[in-house]
């Protein structure tokens, strides 16, 4: 993907998420790790930008050392995104996009008195196949370096045990998801939020898929659970 294509795709995905209620106000951000052939570095949505009304020309451009070289002021979460890329590419070399939103049902599940270690059980086959495990990261203020470190550690931990992850949930803030393209990262976020909605609507009553059912998803579809 060229830089020009990445700029257009970030804006297209942002507008789609906003129009369908997966993002609101000025919450959330999207980044792309650019190919070496495009100069490397990153594009990310500007600070306090609404994902529904992004301008390709105003996206923040940063070099590999996170020094801004163009566009409006970068979102403060670029440090977190950079840590995600560094950790995730050890297990999924093609990781090129990170999306963060304040997805309503996901956030709601982290507001209980007892914090779960993972956001959701193996509730549906597509959640297992398309999202996988989603560790919950203890609350830190937005932009806190400790949150970035905790997410990177979770990526390393799950990857080392043979179940690489595509998402992590920041308690009281929202999910971060990552994948090879903005379109696939968006689909992962949607599946995560819709599964959280199902879990909320059923008040946590359904039993998760069993070991035999999950093993079948592993064998048939390569699910990482």
C-alpha cells in the first residue's frame, strides 16, 4: 500500500466507523505503519480529530523515530501504536494498521467491580476465529507510558504461548485492534464490539464454546485460541 493509498484508506475506514456508530465525537484513532518503499514511519489521525471527518492531507506523518514530519499534530497514542507494531510484528509480520475506539459495549464490560483477565469468553465461532483472546489492561490515564508497556507485555505473553493476539482492551477507555490492513482491522473491531454487545444483552448467561468445539475451529480455520 502506498502512502497515498494509506491516507485514503484511513479516512475511508474512519468515516465508516463513525457513520455506523463504532466511533463517536473525537474519540479514537487510526494509524498505519508505512512500507519501507514509502519511506517507512507512520501515519496517524491528528489529536482530537473526529474519525468521521478526516482529511487525507492533514493526517500526521511521523518517521521511524516518532518525529513528526508533516500534517496536523499527531495523536498522543502514537507511542502506544508504535509499541504495538514492534511487539505484534514478531508474531504477525504483516501488521500494518492499529485502530483504537471507545467502543461502548466493550468499555461497559470493564466497568464492573471485578475486572476480568480477558474481556470475553469464547462466545461465538467468529469471535474465536476473527478476534481471539482479548486481555484487559488495567486502567491508566490516556497516553500513559505504562499502558503501552502493559499492552506490549500482553502481546509478548500470548504470542509466546502460541496464541498471538489481535486486540487488547484498555479498561475504561476502549479496545486497540491491529491487523494487516485498515479494512481487516476494522472488521476485527466490529466483531469484537458486536460480541461484547451480545454478552451484555444476554447478561453473561451463555456458556462459552467447549474445548472440542474450539479445537475444531483450530483445525478447520486456524483459529488461535
